[in-house]
């Protein structure tokens, strides 16, 4: 058997193709291609498997792959090989009683191997995390079954996906920046500068009625269940008259409505509600001819001005720790994915300078240092980075946006042809990058372009080979899934608190469900008695008896109904005093939950929750139940 003792050096492995021969179980031929310097942990698993198995036929593996994918001789070999590796307990680097070879030289070979190849991060992680139960708040939930073995590339959005902003600082900064633009650029009164921002008031999934100045929460059927005009609650009768009892159903889409489906929109929604109340109280202080819809348009213009002139991003880049949460598992997660042989990429609407500052902070550096970025080490965790992508148009078919190479030292752009640099006029050959580090980095950084460019850069043959992780239902998830066939994962930071409160209110929910059943039973009895009185003849005595019984049942129903309403309201306010549970509206899933279910294959509270699962995990959805099945199973 060829062991590591016969290999002169690690560099020899990096520069040559190595043929490894070892016994494997009979009937289990194994053929695989892999480049060792791209994934040493993969090589380690092969070598461990080779040295632990002492019976059977020859084990052959040749190492090479430009695309970090394992290619096998047949489909049957691929299936057998994956099952065999997963069943072998080889993650911990030490053989078990069942698989340990009896030969004495096995421990020597293992020691030799460990001295040359220390454990990768992913192997250490499996020991401490994969072995135990996962806290519910850290779990990844599945709407559509997804086998990670079929995924060749995993992509990420940056803002509110990799970078989780602190609402108490970042959203407050965005709010006050928007107010200043309204006052100094769009002619609104200076009284607005004294306004304060409650970052806990708004939630995702709301809909703004721009014509009426209303803020709505609806269920998955688009029935409005909670409505406010500014900060004033709209009564049930008025709500039903406006949105329910109409000859035609509202679509609740643009241009008359705006969806609050991203955390970036919470500050502007709050400011819009303030302006609605301000206009109702002081109509003369609002700019002339500014109705509710125009006020919302002005708010959006002010937000865009803040992003275009760098009002927000310059402040955040100077002190990212004040505005962005640190996640100690982020680098570990990226390493794990790359150790598993998958390509990783970043597609963000932010430009290079801001992206560089934020990613430096997230990957352990401070962003700026003496006016310059600390280093480019974070690029080692990605194959492709595309900045200034202009999503969601980035995903559109026929998008003609050009793709530029970004010089990571100067930020200068260079024209490309499908990702290949173009020579400049008057220069023979292609100019070299000005950044010395760029020569060493495997990651390529671009700006603009479209999804066709990305597919070519990654050598992707089918959309189903890509898993994209984002926070924006429309900008990240819906377009990438419906138009490209990408697999998707939605990051929902609010889910952690939702799950905690959900389990705190389990008993209350059970009581509420029981009250609802009792109310339904009483109403059935009352309706039967009412039918009996109306359509059957009875003696006066029997009539009085039935009437008395019906009145008693009605009193019981009214009491239970009021108790049930109070329980529902209490449960509603436990989650949010105004809008209730994020994923529910009454007994129905909310519109936001419906969108998550439709467009996100996976969803979780944090992107780094992927760390708690094997990169080869097969995520399986739970069984769907219809109402008749719920009753049959007693659910």
C-alpha cells in the first residue's frame, strides 16, 4: 500500500497527480478525481479510508479537478462511494473499534499523516457540533427538499445576510439621514429634525397603502386583518368596508401599494407613518400638493439620496463594529463549504469599497486602518465576488449590463469580455493588476454584469446546482428561484425571537384552540335549536323550554367568545404589541410567511446556522396536511 511515508513532501502532492492504492471492500470499486491543494480534508478522508480497510479489492483515486467537483466512472459508483464515505466514522481522524485495522503499522501511518496534515476546520466542527441536538433557534427549516450533494456553488448576499446590522444603531442612522434629506433637499419643515425613531415598531411583511396612508397586515389569502392609518388603528368595520366588502379584490401591489419585505425598509415605513399623522394634523406644513402617495415617493427619494451620496456607508465603514453584529461562525462556515469542495461567491449591490470594509470586519479585521483597508484575506473564502450587481435586474434575462474587473487595491475598473480582461488601446497584451496581493488570490472581483456572466465564471451548467442565500424575498429569493431555477435560502433574523415566544405560548395556544372548539360546538347547538323553533310546531311549554335553553347557550357562547378574543389578543401582543406574530395573522399564515413558503427552499434565522449541519446534508420537508387530514390524525 502507498502510504504517506513514501511521499517526499506536501509540495509533491500539490504539484503532481498521486495514485493511491489500498484495499477496499469487495464489490465497492472507487474512482474519484480531486486536486489536493483545493481540499486537503477530502484527501485526508480518502487516505484514512484506505489505511483503515484491510480486505477487498484495490482502492484507486487520482487527484485532479479544476471545478472542485468529484467525477466518477458511473452513476452507481458515485452513489456507492458517497454512502461508503458517509458511513465510515472517519471525521475524527482516529479509527473506531469496528473499523480500526489490526496491523500495528496503522497507528504509525496515522501519526505520520497527522504530522503532515493537521485537521481541517470542518473535521473539528463535526466533533463539537454535528454530534448533538440543534437548538430550535439555530435550525435550518425546509420548504422544499434539497440534497446538498447536488449543489456545486453556494452564493451569498452581503447586507442583512452575511452582515447583520444592528437596528438600534444602523436603522436609527438611516432614519435620521432620511429625515435630513427630506428637510434640506426636499423642502419639508425643520420640525421633522426633532422626531425620534422607534426601531421596534415596524416589522417585515407589512403593506403600505400609499393612496390612503394606511399600513396593513394581511394573511396568505390577502385578507387585511390589522390596519392602521399612520399610528391610529382602523376599526374592524372601517377596515372591512375599505378592503373587504368590495366588488373587486385589491392586488396590493405596485403602484398603489408598497411591500415592506426587507429590513432596510423598516425605517422608511416608520417615517411614512409619522408623515401621515403630521399631514392630518398640520396639512399646511407639508409641501404643496403632497398627498400621501407623494410623501411616500419623497421618502423613497430621500432614502436613495442617502445611499448614493455615501451618507450611510461612509459612517458604517469607519466604525463597522458599532453598526454590524460580529458572527464568530462566519469564517468557519465559509471554510466548511470550501472544504466540502463547493465554490462560494458573493453578489451584492454594494460597491467594492464598502463591501471590502464590511467583509474585513466580518472576517476578523477592523475595516479601515490609517485610511486603508487592513488586508484582502477575506477574499480567500470566495471564488467570485460581484459588487454593484444592481439586483434584482442582475437576475433578469437579457440584462445588457457590462461586467468590469475590479482592481482590489485602487478600486479602478477594467473592461472585460465575459469575465476576461480586455487589452487597453495602445498597450500590447493585458495590463497586470496593480495590487501585489491579487496575483496570489484565487478569488476574482467584478462589478456589474448579469447572471449569465456569473454562470460562465462558475462553469455552472444548470440553475439547480446553485444555492443562493439572501434576506430579500423579492430582490434575492423570488427572482433567482423563478427565473433561474436556483435553490434558495432566506435569512430571517426575527425568527430567533419568534421561536422563543412560540414555545412560551404553547399552553396558551392549546387553551385558545380548545375555546374555539367549544365555541363552534355551542354555535352548532344554537343553530339547531333555532331551526327547531322556526320550522317545527311545538306546544307553548316546549317552545319556552327550547327558547330558554337557546338563550343559556348563547350566553355561554358569548362568554367563551370574549374569553377567546382576549386570549388571542394576549398571544398576539406577546409577539408584537401592534402587529403580532411575524408568520401568522390570526389563525392563518401571514402574507410574509406565505412568500417564505413559496419561494425559499430553506430558511433560518442566521446564515451561519448552516454550520450545524453537514455540507452534504439532505434537507427534507415535513409532510403537508390538509384540514381533513388534521382531523384524521388528531393534529
